[in-house]
């Protein structure tokens, strides 16, 4: 038994996977958004540190374990590793690097930005000698760094707790937290609880993806937003099976036996019996043929 497959499956709209256009019941049936992770996208997250997932027909994004090796593309950071679904690395201040023009330089951390910067040189000349000194530019205050934590997967109605405790300020300044829901599934109205703390929570009211961003400030400067995803899984429909033939206690002597019964469940739920998918309309008849061991009691 199971839900209809994802986009491209028989009876499902190949674009959205939302409508069973071949429902024999005269009304649209809900199709799953996905059947396998291949039906899902990373929705803009870093493919080095995240994987698409499909759970009970709902797409989501799962962060790879913290510490997974990656490359953030910045020659002045390293070693790079995944943290909360993002590829990051410490700034190697003073390390050697090459400017875009090919000139050698050194890595600096200026205003919270790590990169390869041109050297600022001053030259003084006297009658007896010429002296050249080199200094690196520096900022008066570093931009704080937000880390919204790992992606969370919960069921609809369950509480998802986020953790921005990994955020920091290079200068050691105290941080102020501000969380915002920037994306909800259609029909979702769930709001954040304790959105100005390091550990807010969200209770999803509709299945799907909720994207949340964290911004931290140090009282002067505001850092870039850090995203985190809460994926809410729909509750599988309750389906019951009642066997009417053979009755309980009967000794089965044949090699094969036809089992008759009734499946009860919500209307338009896809049910697979012996590999054949049927659509439940309040109830459906069940008459599969099963192989048995002779002499066994049903």
C-alpha cells in the first residue's frame, strides 16, 4: 500500500505532481510531490553539503554531517568543511595568495571578509638610504557571522527547535538574534516562537518546506543571513484491512488460496495490491491470490 507516485507517474501531472488527472472517481486525487530523491531539488542550497530527500511523498533537504570535506572557493580559507549545510573555513590570515592580476599578496580578514588584498606600501627616503615598509589594511569592527544550525525534519503539528548557537562575532561582541520565515508551503501560516532568541521553534501546520533565515548583529554591524530548512512530513493516511475469506482458524491445504476482504481508508488514497494500484473510495474490495504452505492455519 502507498500513495500515488511523484511527477511523471501514471495519473499524475508531469509538471507539478499535484493532481491525479486520471482519477476514475470524478474528482482530483492528491499525488505525492516525489517518489524518489531524484524528483526533488536542493532549492538553492550547497550541493557539497546537502542532499535532496523524499519522505512520504514530500521533498526536503538534508544536511550532510558537519565536518564533511568541501571547497568554498576562497583560497584564503581552509581547511574547508560543511557546517549546518554550508561550506565554511577559517581565514588563514597572513597566508600567501595571488591577486587576480597575478601579483602575490597575503590573506587578510577585514571587516569580517576574508580575502586576498593588495599590500599597502609606504616609502621614506633619506640622503643615505631608502626604506620601504609594508602594512596590511585592517577594519575597526568585524562583521558578526550567523549560523542557523542544521536542517530539521518533523511531522505536521510537531515542534521543530532551531539552534543559532554557532553564530559568533570575531571581536567577541554580544549578539542580537532575528529569525524570519521567508518561505512556506501553500496554505501554511505557522509562525516562529521566540524569534529573537538563539533557539526559536516552529510548529508546521502544513506539509512541505519552511525556509527560515537568521540574521545576527553586534550592536553596530549586521551579518549576512544564514538559512535553515524545516521540512514537515504529512501524516500517512490510516488504512485498515479486514479479511472475510478464509475465516480465522481454517486449515489451508491448497498450494494457492484466494483471500477476500475489504480495505477501508480515505477516498482517493492509492493502494497497491500485488503490484496493482487501485484508488480507494471509502472502501475497496481485495481478492489477491496468495501462495501458502500446505496444512497451515489461517
